């Protein structure tokens, strides 16, 4: 699908190009969403450039993500999608700056793009060129990542309270472990996205499209500071999650040790009376206690004493 934003407009319009279609001269943003090969060829012919394929966008080498060909600068960043879903993903998004135009290529629907378009419709457009749209999209991506990290921080704080302040009888550590694992995965993906975004900003800051404009250079410098602070926050949050995972596993071990301790003490307590019962249960013909009237009370008394003495000993040692 091809979407266009024209200069000083508030809405991005969907385009269905027909035969002889020409890219409008005032189009400053061409958004290719899951483009077909025919759509890619059409845009390549209109702008006289070559677009990266989906496989090219997935390359992890920096030289494959940040490079320049002729008058076009290619910048690929990993953007987290589906953060509210069970299985969030990192999807590559490519920005191509060429002749005061921005071309974006994406095979996902990051929420940041929707936020940017929403802000565009509400506040009006101050985007007079592709560089402004580019910086606006990056700003929306950073804001979205900040929202994800804020939500993750709130969730981790709530899980911390559940782990340390919750009554032991209501403990559901398997649920907590699942939630911690999910937020650890989201935090790791956010950090990877921020690192790729940081590299993009460094490369973009020295490109002629950005460096020649004082306002653009100031905005990209501000974005670099925001990304650096978010990377530190993500690292700190990842450390907190690791601590909570270790603490949860430690509490699980404590509970298991408590259960094993209970059964061990119970086994030791009932071992002496079992021995007494085994002795008096032997069917020998000549046993003095069989003929004595106090033989049964003696056996029962020995069993009681055999239970009480170990319990008093364990209590004195602090094991009960």
C-alpha cells in the first residue's frame, strides 16, 4: 500500500496508482506499508532510486542498515510492535531521505506511526520537508518507547510488592515468574530498539540532510539525549527484573525447604514411638510386660514421652 503526505497537509492519504500515475511534486512523505513488488518498482522509477528488500532490511550489520547511495540516505531501525500483546516483536523500519522527501518502508504497523499521524491531524502540520517528517516520526518512536518503559516500571513495581508484601498463603509464584519473564523480554526488545535508534541518530546527525539545517540538528541532538537516558532506564529496569527473578526463585526454595523441613521433623518425631510400638508388638512368649497390669499404660506413656521430648528439643533449637 502506498500512502502520501503532501506539504502542509494534516492527513496522510492512501493512493491507488493507476496507469500513468505520477508522484505529486508536493509529496514530502511516501509511506510504503507492506508494499508489493509492483509498488516498489513504481516508486523506484518515480524517485530514480533502489529500495531495499525485506531481506535487506533484516540484515544486522550496521553497513546494511545505515548507508548512502547517490543522493539517498538509507536508515533502518528496529521498532517494537505489539507491546500490549503476549508476544511483542522487533520489526525493521527503513527511512530513506532523498531530495527533501522521506520514504518509509515497513511490514508492520508500529503504534508510533499512528501517534504521529494523530498529532499531525490535531495540531496541524509544520512539516515542510521530508526531514521534518523524519524527525517527527523518530520523536513519536521515542515517545512510544518511553510509554512502554513507564508501563514496564509500573508493572515491575507492582510485582515487587506482590513478591515481598503478599501473605505466603496466597503465593502464586508461577504466575509471577511468567509476568517477570514477559516484561524482561519486552525490556530487552526495547533496549535493542533504543540501541539501533541511537546508531541511526548518530549516522543521521552527520548526514547533509540533517547537518545543514540548524533546527534539524538541534532536534536530533535532543533525540540523542532522550535515547541515551532511556537506554540507562531500560538497563536499570532490566537489573530490577533480574533481581526480582532471583528473589522469587529464592522464596520458592525457602518454601520448598520449609515443606521438606516439616516432613523431616514429623518423621523424626514419630520415629521413637514407632520403635516403642514395634518393641511391644513383638510376639515373644516370655515378655514381662505382657503379664503386668500396668504394661499397656507403660507402653502408651513411653510413646507420649518419645513424641514430647523431640518436640521440646526442636523447639529449644528454634526449628519449630
